[in-house]
């Protein structure tokens, strides 16, 4: 399936956490390819509005913003319905929203667990469930944003690592559950952008030392991979694509 065939008719994508960073790069890339967008955000209202204004200036009424939590199944169902109402259907669901913070053993609370598992694993499942019918009707696709730390856990982040490992398993399971109508894949970024919470220069240098390409990636690397999986990969499902500069092949 070529890009021209896929985008012959307007397609609509729901992107969670799409206001900034990797999410904004995905939104901009898919919009440039002809897709209408429902961009979800939680706290980044100013960034979301700025992005939507810029994209709608390029193509009027092609981007809708939806603010909301993803912590409860009913939140996910409401978001999915708003996305369907915006353009009449959803052809692509990109589960990009993610929570990230350390949870050293001995200091983990139930709130920490609920926050990380809720956003990183529970929300993608219930959004996929809520969008399954509309995705099936258009032979759409789901793309989950996982992490290379799903396979090699990050020290002092056991709950985060577990949440992303669960998302890897969910990706493969949903590929079976929703096929053949819906394809489900994941993209696992390596070092693309340093965390907003900050990171030591020593740790950053060590990560780059263990990355064969020796540098940070770019959000565009992730966005291009998402576009590939949506537009040019009709026989790919249930796969996790590492976009990590080779980090996952190093011990």
C-alpha cells in the first residue's frame, strides 16, 4: 500500500500526549502526509493550542484538541468518542502519552504504581478497546510508544520498566485479538530527548557511550517510523521496532 493509496481519502488519527516533544513531531508528520488529527493533551494547553493553530493554518479545520485524563476506563472511552465525533471515524490510534519518574525499591507507593501503570499500560488498552470498532471499520492501525527499557530495565525505575514491558506484551496480544482488520505495532525509542525532569551529564555521556551511533536521536526519527508503520507496512503487525541508534544491541 503506497502513501497515495492510504491517503486517497482523508484519514483521522488520535494521538495521545501529542502537544509537544515526540508527540508533536508525530502530529506534524502525519498532518503533512494528509491526515486529520485529534490531539490529546493533559497539562500542555499552550503548546497544544500553538501546534493546532499552526497546523490548521496550513489546512483549515484539520486538527481538533481534546483535553483530559487517561487514568480511568471511562476517561478513555470519552476521549475515543470525542475523536470519533470530530471526524466521523478514527483510522489510527497512536498511544504516545507516557508517565516517567524513578521508583526506587523501598519508596514505591500505590499512587506511584497507579500513575505509571495507569498512563503507560492501562490507558493504551482501554483506548484500543474503545477505538476497536471504528478502527476495524476502516482497516486502521494502532501504534504504541514503548521503550527499550521494556527489554533491559532502567535502574531505579522498576515500575516504569514494568509498565513498558506490559505494553510490549499488549501490542503483540492486540495484534492477535484485533487482526485481520486492525494492525497493531509499537515503536521503542532509545535516547531521543533527555527527560524534562533532567539527567546528569555523567549519565547522559554513559548512555551515548553505549549507543553505537554515538548520539541522540531526533523526534523526527520516531515520527517517520510511525508514519512508515501506518502507511507503508500493510503486512507488518505485532512487531516492536527499536529506534535507538543501536543501543539495544549493546550490553
